C-alpha cells in the first residue's frame, strides 16, 4: 500500500470515488445493451426574441427640409415606419410651415409619438419607439425672442 492509497482511504476519497463510478456504470449498462441514445434532461429557458430589423429601423433619423406642403405626407410616412424625423421649416412660407406642423402633430398623436421644437423653425418628430430625454425649450425661449413667427 502506497502513501497515495493510505491518504485516500484515510479521507474516504477512495470509497466515494468507487461508489460513484459504479453507480454511473450501472445506469449506463442497460442503455448500452439496447443501443439507445442517452437522453439528457432538457432545460427550458425563457427566451426573449427581439427582431434585429426593428432595432435597426428605430436607429435611423431622417432630416427633411420641405419646400411645399405636399411633402408633409412623406414625412408622416417616415414616422409611420418608426423613424425619427428632424424637420427644418426655415425655407418655407410661414402659413405652409404652420400647416405642416399641424399635419405632423396629428400624425405624431395618432402613432403615440412626440413632437418638440428644437430650434428656430426646426422640429423633432419621433414615433413611440424613440424616447426623448431633456428639454431645450428654455434655451429656445431666450434666444428665439427675435423670431416671433411661432
């Protein structure tokens, strides 16, 4: 008997190891004789599947500078496709710009989004999948006193 064997027997490592091996062999022998595959228990996980296409679409921001009122429908189509849109109304007549803002406000309301003024005649329109944090209206009010069109 070597030192290694005495050490194992003193701490009962040898007995536990042998018992464990024998149990495994007894369980596997009937399956080997029948030549059936060993079936492992399948763990069911709660899988959350997220479409990568929707993530990619939501990350786009469209910049638009309409020249006529009829372009408002194209802007609304972007919003319906879940894209954020920045609308620059500085190069359009005031009455048409106001009509575009009214049209976009209705669209944003219908899709559950948001519209915010981010500059002089510049608006940010977002669908419901885009969250806007922060507020720059105080800055706009201080620096937008010259332009009283809105």
